[in-house]
């Protein structure tokens, strides 16, 4: 028993000594995300690569099927830092003092409004056929945000339709069973609607002129008490972003494994489309997105538009000021720390 204990102690000592930041022990941090999504993939890759240990963090992961329940769990302090769709991030800012500390990706091109293949062309030629019909979607989500923009492009609004609020898995099952005329979903669920339910895209967020994104977020109270830990989580995420940009084939292998863990199995064509269609941002790009020196940043503009969407649906009473919850404090903390910056940049 003493020998085993000594070996465990020696292993722990080696792990700590080899750490980039030479901490006494790994700090636990609650990290929340939604499974089987491309913007969640950096958390998975970082775990597979062992990068959390390099910054002396021990992530305690929690997953949610969609952003609304994820944000609703924040007041109970069930998570500290994480990623979510940008509409839930704005909702979290308005209701639960959630900070947006980074942009996880731009998923505008893969957030889809779909119809059945047999009806898609008719819908595009004569969108008025949708009036009074059912649209399946998850409320307060990137899917709904893109759907509203797409319907506007088609000369319609949600008020013209019967909204059926479903989680992604339930939406796919319902549409596959013949329910709903159109459905809206973010990737990879939009791909699943095409593969499993024979759906065909009729519009996406990019075509409709909106930026549909995902956000890296933190509870404001946790961030105030643990700013270094928040910066380290962000640095781990950004390190994976840099790696993903340089390693397409290996990233796609990780995608397939990660998506399968979440119950989503996609053909390679959709895996590659997901990779190719989503801009992701390294440290310098993040700092540029948050730059307010010439006025409201790009991130400010994107999130203000999201606030307007949530206000229009009655989800929030007032549109939160982006200055109050979008912060580059933790990006700048990484930038100013030579070791953390080198780590985040994969150097």
C-alpha cells in the first residue's frame, strides 16, 4: 500500500512539475456546453490532447440539449464557464448576469430552414403556402433566430405560422414522422433533418442576412472571483481553434467521434460541410471582433441584433446594452501574459 501511494504521489508530482504554469494543484472549473456541436468540439479536443492539465485546470463538464435550459441552470451555479448559442447568451445577460467573453463560431451558413424535398421548390416559389402551417423549432435559439430572418426574406413572419417548440432530437423525430411543414435547426441537426427526414434547405441565416453565432460565456460572479481561471479556459479553447484550423483531416476525425458520443452520426459529406462552413476565431481575431476603438464592435453589433430578436418575441423586456456584458477583459489577460498567449496560439 505504501508503495502504491508513493507511486501515485510521484506521478502527481511529475504532472505538476511539467505543467506550463507550475501550479500546486489543478483547479476544478465547471464547463458547460451542448454536445455534438462544432463549436463545442474544442472542449473535446482539448481533453483528448491533455491541454487542460497544461494550464492546471480540472474541467467538470455538464451538458445541455439546448441553450435555454443551459442558461436557466446558471443561477444554481451548476457551471462556471462554457459555450452556448448567442441568443441564449443574450438571454443570460438579460436575466442572469452572464458575460460573453468570446465568439465560438459563425454558424450562419449551417443554421437552416428546411422543407421536405418534395415541397421545397414550391415553398421557395410561393412562400405564401406556408401561412397557417406548422414550423418546428427550438425557441430562444439560433434556429429560431435564423428562421425569423429566413421567413422575413420570404415575405412572412412567425405570426403567419403555427410554432411548435421542440428540442433538436424531438424536432428531427417529429419531422421524420410527417409533422410540420418546415423546420429550423442549427448544425448538425439541420444535417440530420436532411439525412433522416428527407429535408432540403430553403434558406440559411447567411442568406437571410443575419450573423448566427455561438458565444463563450461565464457567470459574472465567478469571473469576478476567478479571472485567471476564466482566462485559462478561454486560452484552452483558443489553442484548440488554432489546431483545428491547421489540421482539417484530424479535426474531422474528432468531429465524428464527438458527434457520435452525442448520438449524432453523420456521413463524411456533412462532417466536411460543417468544418468548411463555420468561421472560428483565434486570439488575434477575437480581439479584433471585440475592438471598440472605432465605435461598437462587430460582436456588439451582432449581439444587439440578437437582443432585438429576443425583445421582438417577448422573451426579454428590454434589450441589454452590449457594453454591459460583452467583455474582452479575459482575451486581453491572455494577450498580456506571455506564457498564456503562447499557449493559446499553440506556440
